[in-house]
């Protein structure tokens, strides 16, 4: 973990910036409220170095410090021929040489900011290099990509290498590529050839920061370099000719147009198709009639991946893990099995619980680790040492939590409950699926159906748990089951359970154990893994409670259709209820008025007030049904009348949840203050939805989730923005 501090003298504000190449940046500050744009005397301190920068804003200083922390970097630099035409560069080189002789990197940056350099007299590659260093980056290697001049020579490459060696003294690598604007054949293959080179360099330097210099060389080369910087989310830099400034092109997620590819890919995949048989726009990318201008093989593979999981699935979290075996297991489990298990969702009326919910939890977990640090998140556990087969306890904590994030709600798709009391099929009883889905997840894993955990047979392109953990596989499976089971707050972590009436009835009816996790975890023989299980369950419970945001309603159109369908389904069920023989309904006579109330509330378009009223009545209906269930569960579970009533009660409770989640744009772990041990969670309101009462309720729920998770080693502050 690298650390830098930025101090504003006039405002007495100190910002601490921490960076890990695997986890990213986290920030904390002390002092008065901050005006990031105000110019001031700023002190930057990092790696034992400290310098003052006059006329800097905090924003500029933070950016500079972040670039320092991301160093050292490799710079990929296509080159041109300006080194041969700059007649007055010797004086400018003489000015920069002593600056680059300075070993103190922070002092070197300050010297560049204070020096009056004639950068326009330098070769484009050198002037932009100076600008990149001035932005904070330390470059320890430059890769020069050269194309021959019109005489098919590389004099410009040799001269530029000489300039860098004598004046900057940096490690260099050269790559020569054949290309001539006069040769249409070399132009046709330029994109694919250069793209391949750039991809190979990025992959080779994957453990380092990689930057692109898109200043020099042919314009088509700088264009391709810029596209790669966007595609790979790497910083690029560009200097205008004759300018003193080097401009940064910040990284941003840009990708191929997959909706367009969806249309044309069948033609790309077809073999030996005549050029005139394919769409006109596809014809156009074959500039010489046979070779594609773009890297179609790579694009096809990326398209296949996007078809499996079209959006992010928690890659930043996965990349914190060191073990490639565990990373492959997680990726393939998500892509091949866990995301598709939701085809069988037993309660589709709810706000979204499937792959996007798990993806959001992965990102929340990542941001909490980024903000607090893994040491704080895993406090009281010694993660040093190896668990088995070279896999560290650090990786085991991240792995167990990561798997549980994706698997913990899969009980929603599996209706067979197995307890010490027997086996029960809960299909058609959505309230029971909802309230017992953690137990159903365990039943699903233990059933062996769908190969949910890849225990003996691995997922495609990944090893099985048996291959990864050997004789420890059962212990790992038990660890995952425990974390999944204890994500529900009615089950205690350390303390005695305090059940609400509903869960009191259900746990008693189905003879479900409710002992604290600290006792159940004793089945895990490895002491460190036992502690990991407890901590992972605590964090999963808390993080699960943070996912209250508009994305859970998917889209506005989805929400509108889902609400309308649920409303109509209640009406269909009510009509079905009316058709039941009166003798069959006799047992339920005392709650008929509640069914009528739900139906009447459901007739018109629901407002938030009507939604809340409907939920109150539905809760009373469910409470009545649960008491009947406890008295004779086998009979109730086989009753078509009870099934209809359970469905009506469940569906009628969903509207209020859509209203709640729609009120929030996002929930974000913003900062962790090491002095006060306080984690700041910010709730950002959805500007399109005005619901102050909902925001207050959500804030209180998040605070209760922390209490329920029994996370006592830090304080929590929840702010609504």
C-alpha cells in the first residue's frame, strides 16, 4: 500500500491518499470543509519526499499525487520523424538534462513546474514525455514503436534513442513495424497489426501502470493508439505542435458496439461466404477484398463473453485475489452457472435479486475494501500464511465472500426445503421461498443438482473445488454454506437470536436450527477459516442491506410492466379465489375481508400510500396463514386454496419495495476515517423521484443492518445527498 499526503496551508486541510495496484485509491481528510478549486500553497508528501507547490489547487495536487502513486509506469510511444527536423533542440535539451538528473522524483516534478522550458523546440516524443513527468508519473521504461521513413530507413529511431539516452537516461525498448502510406496493402493490415502489438504490450506489463503517448507518428497510428487507450482504460497523452502543454486523455470505458455486432456476427462467423453475399457495411471493412481492417477474431471472442454476461460481474473484486485458480473459478461460476440459475426464479415479482444484484454487491464489497483497506475489513483475523495448496488465507477470505455474494440468494430458484423434519416442496408458496431462501440455498447446494459449486466437476475453463482444495473441499463447501445461510438477519452471529413472529413460527414449524454462527462454525476445523466464515457472513449481511437503489427496479419500463403484471396477477388470483367452492373456503372465512381489501386497493393505480396500506393488510394475511401452516404444514402445503392466498399476500407486498428502491440513485462507501474508525456511506437520491420519508427509512435500515451483522469494530455514518 502506497501513501501520499496533500496539505493545504491556508485552509489547514490534509488529504491522505492510499493506493494499491489491485484495489485502487482510497481517501481520507482532516480539517475544514474543502474548496478543491481554490489556488493555494500546497505541500505534497510521498515516500519520504516532501515539496511545496505554489499556486496549486487541491484538485490539481490530488491528481498529481495519484499519478505519483501509480508509478512507475511503462510508456508506449509510437514515434515520428520530428527529431530530424528540430534545428534548435540542443538548448532545450540542455535545460531539461539537469532536471532529469535529479533522483528525487517529487523534486523533479517541482523543477519542471517552475522551469521556463522551450518545449516547442523539442521533438514531439520528448516534449510530451516531459509533460507526462510533469503530470506526476515516473516512467521507468519507454517502448518506441517505429515505422520506416520514405527511404525505408530508421534514422529517426536511432536519433531519438540517442536523445533519450543522453538527456533522460531511461530504459528503452524498440519495436519496428512495416508500414507505408503509399502501400495500400500495409495500410489494410495496419489496424490489426498495431492493435496486436499494443495488446501484447499491455498483457506483458499487466502488473504495471501502462500509459500511451498519442502525439507522434502518422495520424492514423495516433488514432489507433488513442482508440486502444479508451478500449483498455489507460491514460493517453497528446501534445499539440508548438505548444508548451501536454494534454491528458483520461481513461474511460469504451468498447465495441455489441448491438451492431449482434446483427453482423453471423456473417463474420460464416466460412467461405462470397463478399457480395454479406451486408454492405461489412463489405467495407475488407479494404483489399480479403483481409479485415479490424481484429475480428478478438472481437468475436469478446462478443461471446458479452453474450454470457453482458455487463460487469465484479471483475475489480475478483482481481484483488492473487490465486489464478480461484479467480478462474469465480469468473466461470458466474458466467456458466450462477447467472443462468435465475431462469428458474420462483418469485419474479420482487425487485431484482439476480446477477445484477450480485454484481452490485461485488462492487460494494470492492469499494468497502478499497475505502477501509483489507486489513480493517478482515480485522481480528490473521490472514498471513497458507490454507492449502499454496492458497493464502487472504485469498480464502475474498474467495468465500465472493462465492457467497453470487450464491446466497439462489434459494429463490429452488423450491425443495430439506430439514431435520423432512423434505417439503415450497413451489407456489412465494412467501415461504422469500423467508426461507437462505435455507433453500443450502438445500440446493446439498442436493448436488445443477452442479452449483462445481465440487467434483469443475465449471468450463476452471478447476473443481476438489482439484483446487483436495481433501479440504468439504470444509470449503461447508464454509460457503454457512456464509450463505447466515446472511439473513434473523440468524445471530454471536448473540442469541431475536426472531420476529414470522420467523419464530417458521423455524418452529420446520424445525430449523437458529443457533449463533459462532457455534455452528465450530464444524470448520481450521481455526483461521472459521474466523473467515464469521467475518464473511457479517460483511455479506451488511453489504446485502446496502443494495437499495433504482437499479434493482432494472429500468423504468421494466418497473412499469412488472408493477402492472403483479397488479393484474392479483386480480387473476382473486377471480380464482371466487371460483373455489365455499366449503373449501370455510377455513379461511375470518380473513375474507382482507382479501377484499387487497382487491379493492388494487383496482386503481397505486400510490405510495396505497402501496403501504396494501402491505400492512398483506402482512396480517401472511401472519394468519403462517399460523395455519404451523398447525398442519403438510395439509396447508397441499391446499390449492392456501396456495392462492399465499400468492395474493406475497404479490400485494411488492409494490412498496419498488417505490423504496426507486427513490435511491446509488449507495456508495465514500470514506473511512482511521482516527475515528468511522465508515461514511452516502445515499444519493434519485432526482426523478421525490421521497424524503423513504430516504429516512432507508438510512435507518442501513444502520440496523450493521447492528444485525454485529460489526462492532468501526462506526457508521450514513448521509443522504
